[in-house]
């Protein structure tokens, strides 16, 4: 199902948004105040000043300060910022300053990473072709000059020349064409080139010339083009992705804990110890202790490092950092067929006679028609179908150059056949040369010539759409002439039943995923008159040629890799269901029963969600169908990525959790995407998925470690606050401890992920994290309470000033030692307890333990309210840590086996 933008200009020759009307070249030129010789340089400069440059008016990158301010909206950053304000209000300036530093570092890292990604995406845009062939005049009386001009300098009224391979640089009204076919897959989703007619036809920016040539006048540039205005305006806010949902869920759960914890500390202290507001700083410190202060920094660091690794190889640009997490969480990837699973060119598959038997002669005659249509119709280059036929015929050793071309009529607008009139010398037979072996091709030319002499005869060869060729046929080859193979000229008359049977055979070939051409021939007498379409009658059907889409070289490998990563691939295409299904089968992907646009339209949202979950191929899809399928998959609970490169993919890119676009996609699609690929190579996407999962694994490891440790500390602080006549830890000590612990955890970004992280989608799941946090938090609290017992045994007078400072030092040391142990045992990887940690992790945990042991003994110890501890404490603490480590390893092993 083709798509055209919902604008009058896209529906032929009616009035466009630029105001051009008319059906003749003269009317079009008059409407644009131009002429066939082009504009003068002075006129072009004036129009450039009036209309602006011919550039895509994409999203203007935000300035760095705006990115920085927007980073404050991150839930954890907002929580930290609020705690900093509370600390400042309580005159706890040390706490407020440290929190301010953390917030600033997090915002700087995020803003810098996104700014760098936008710069990389802008660099990719510069790699796209940027010139057009334009006809202009230096001054009014001068002759026109044809020259290359940067596309941004095109203005309405410029006369542009198109040749094969050119990108259409603006919206053009065609003035003259010669066999012009244009590839519009980026706009319509159709893989077959579209033929263009003559004056007044619209050729849209974003399409590309496949064959033929044309002259057109620029009708619209920049923001006035159909392509620039195709982005839906009523999209509404984008639904939150997996990363946003996960982080928001974790953040709000912690906020509830914090809002409950601080009042609980105040009330308990007032009721049991008679303390008043003097415990408010401690209550705030407890709330800070529960918060993973470094989470914004760790998250941004992990995602930015992964994005930098992908960008360094030039394969993938992550334009929105959270999209890297979402990419690792993707379990369904929706892709278009053309250009992604297949290349934008066909290849020969089979040639059959009217009875369905393999017949290489049918391919030969199709190649003859292709060759002489190219030479005699003055086409600049063959279209993709002709190239495939010529290549296949040459590979089989037949060659289409043994006949002499006389005349040819190519395909064109409204004409779906091409024909060539050739002269066949007497005795020539395709498939072998003079004096060569016996014929290898049935249905040879000797049958067609009737055995005439060396003067030869004229043969008309017609190929094209099956229904168009069949309606011109009056006979069908039946192979009953007694020659080396089935004949094609002396066949039997074509009956009504034969027509129905042959049409059904062509449909069956199309249903099997082939693009079908019918081939017919007829003898013609020598004539001095011009060859005309009226001569394409009373033909003999020789058979059918089937062509299929050439598979992308790495597509099969990529699908296997994605399947190994737990990502299901679904194909959303505007092509025929059989074509898409065949491509899937050849790539090793079971297509199942394709779902067509009509079935999608008939299904309700709930039914479509069920159908989409079990369907692989969605065919004949318009843009709204693609977007609806993506939304249905998300409704069914899948994390969905969509890979698209055209205007017809915009709605689906916006609807997906992760929008992905290749570098050579249309500008508006690149602007709408979260991830930009250097090419349509799915193997690069597989590597990006793995990188996203590694980054998410690092973030999850940090959360598991810090949340369980923080919860254990908070439980212990609340318990000690109720049992002890003094604060168990001063606010400054809580903050320093958290800073040391969180700084050490930055090394987790360098941890080696578990081997299984690549096998399944990875997402931050708040419920799973809080179950883990609860189980290991209470285990950590038990170690803290055991430390209180050790301190009670080793300190003679805990109630004195010296005893309080020693108590603070003992618990501070134990906290950092247990946290170093937690980092080693709960980091990423199933076998983390048995595997040697990477060097950065070992250095960080060693440093954490050294700080815990030496800081109370250093000159900073008294300043922080800590004093030296007796030697017995260290011996008993070693026993506690040994038991805690064993319990931690056993609990982790049990958690992983459940």
C-alpha cells in the first residue's frame, strides 16, 4: 500500500502548498516565474534571501546551559537537590556543599554526553550528498550555464537536471522526462521504482533517480517541502520508555522511604530520649544515607561510556543517553524489509514456460528485450530489473548480443511493458555459438524463424507486468513442435481458460515472493514504417520470469545474533505478503502467517495486541499501520525498537521505545530517532544492544550494592538511635562515608559483565531491586548490630566523650569494610564471588578499606569526631567480617539460583 503525504501537492498535478498549478511545462514555469533557461544569478540571490536556504528545518539542538538545566528534572537529581536545600536551611553547610557538587557533576556529565551525541549526528549529516545540477544564467541576455550547486542554495524557480543515482534535492515539478523511474521507498515504503511522466508531475525531495533522465523546476525548498512538513503535528507527548519508568519507580519508592524515615527518627528521639529539633540534622543525614547520591553520576557515566564506545567505532550514535538502556531492554525489533533485510535491487530467481517448467530460453528473450531497450531507447542506464536479467543471462553463457536490435519502446508512466524489435540471423541459436555443442536451451530461435535462410527474420520481444502482456497475447507456446524443446512461435491459440490458468500461475509466483514478468514474442515482417505500441499485439506467450529481492549480506547473521540475544524481529513493510515472507524464509526467519493492513484495520486494540505478539510479517502497511502495530506491542508488555529511514516511518519511530534510523535515512527520520546507525547493517545494531545491556548491568549492580548497604545502615542507625544515649553517627560522618562508598562504586562501570547478560533483555526492575535490597539490607544490618556488640565489649565507657568518638570511629570503619566486601561479592556477573575482579574494582575496594582503617587514625579523625580504637576491636571485627562475607556469598548464590 503506497502512501502519499496528506497534501494536495502529493496527488499529481493539482495545486500544491507552493501554489504551483497547471498540467503543462509552460504553466508550471509561469506559476514559478521562471523559464526553461533557468534563473539569473541575481534572481536566485534575491529568492534565496526571501525563502532562506534549502535545508531541513530539523530540531534545533539545545544550548549546553539548557541541557544542564533540563538535567535537574532527573528524579534522583531532583531528590538530591531538595535534600541540599533542606541541609542549607538547617545551616548544615558541609552536607549542602557536597550535595551541590554531586548535582553539578551529574548534570555536567549528562549535558556533555548529549551535546557530544548531537555533534556526532551533525557530522553524519555532512556525509550525505550535497550538490545538484542546476541551469542558471549569469545575467539576463546570457546563455544558460549548467553547473553543480550546493543543495542549500537552491531556490524556487531553479531548473534542475536529474540523472541516474541523483538524490532529488527539493520538490520538483517535472518539465521533461526520458524513461524516468524514481525510488520513493523513503516516502512510500514501496520497494519498486515509480515511473514518472512529463510536465507537471511532482518529484519529491528524499526520493532518488533509478533510471532515465529529467529536467524539473524547483517548486518548494526548505520548510516548504512535502518532506519537511510530513512530521505529524499532533503526536502528543512521548510515552515514557523503560528507563524512565524504572528510574521513576525507584526514585518515588525511595522518596516515600525518606519521607517516612526522617519523621520516624524525630518522633522516636523525642519520645524515647527527650531530644528535640537538635536531631533534625541527623534525620536529614539518615535520609541522605538512604539515597544513592551517586546514582545520577553512575547512570550518566555508564551510559555515556557505552555511547562513547559505540561512537568511537563510527557505527552507532546514541542521541539520547537513556535510549542506550532502552536498547538493551528491547525484546522486539520492528524493521522494514527493503534496504534492511534486503538490498534495493532484485536478482533473478527462475524462468518458466507456460506450463511451469524451467525454461532458460524465456530468460534469454527477456534479456534480449532488456539489452536492446537500453541501447535503442536511449536510457542513461538500465533499471534494476533489466540489470538482473542481463546478469543472469550472461552467467548462464547465453548472452543477449547475438541478435541485432532494430527498435525499442521502454516502460513509462501508465505503461508497464517494454519491447524490442530485433533481427535474428539465419541459423543462430542462443546458448551455443557456430560449430559449438548441441543446443542447451529449448525454444531456440530456429523455431521462431521457421528455418528461413541467413537473411533472418524480425522478432518482437515483449516483457512486463503479467496481466498487461497476457492481454496482448493470442497464442501460447505448448512445446509440441518436435524441436529440441518447447516452441514459442507456433504454439496453440490462447483460450479463455488458458488466460485464467496463466494469470493464476503468475499470481502463484507472486504469492511465493517473486516479482513476476511475462515474456512474449512474435514474428514481424520487415517494415520501413516506425515501430509503435500498436505493433505489440497478437503475441505468443513464451513464459514467466521471476525475480526476488537480493538479501542484505549480513542480514542472516544479524538475525541469528539478535535471536541469540533474545530479540524477536518483526517485519513491517508495504510490500506484498509473499515477497516479505519469502525474504524471511531465505534468511532463516519463520514468517508464519502474514498480517495485512486490512486485517490490522479490522482488529480492535486488544485483539491487535494479541495478534502482533504472535505475528512476524505485517504486509501492505501504511505509516499508520506501522505505528499502530508498534503501540500494540508496547501494550502487550514488550519493549519495542523500530528501525526505519523514511517519512513513512515517522509515526512508528515516535511510537517505539527506541527509534533507530540509518545515516542515509531522510533528515526528518534522523531527527526523530534516538539512535543513528552508520548504515543499515543489523550487526551493528546487535553490538549496540549488547553495549546497552552491559551499561544497564553496571547500573543494576550499583543499585543492588548501594541500596542494600544503605538500607542496612539506616536500619542500624535507627536501632542505635533508639538504644544509645548519643547519636550513633554524626551527620558529617554519614556524608563522608557515603561519598567514599559512592566514589568507589564508579569503578563498577569497568566491571566485566556476566556471560549471560547478552542472552536476554536487561531492564531495571524496581520490584526485583527492592526484593534484593530488603534481603541483603537486613543481612547488612545484622553485621552492623554485631559491630555494636563488638564495640560494647571493647570500649570501657561508651557513654563518655572519648567513648562516643571511638564508637563513631568503630562503626565508620566497619561500614566501609563491609561495603568493600559487598562490592566484591555483589558486583555484576553470576560467578563474581569466584572470579577475580577487574583492576579498577580491586583498586577501588582496596582504597575504600584503607580509608576505613586509616581515616580515624589520621589528623582528620578528630576533626570528624572520631578517635583511635583498641587492638581487640580489629581482631573481633575480622571475625564479624568473615562470617558476614560467608553469609553474603551464600545468600547471593541462593538468590541467583532461584
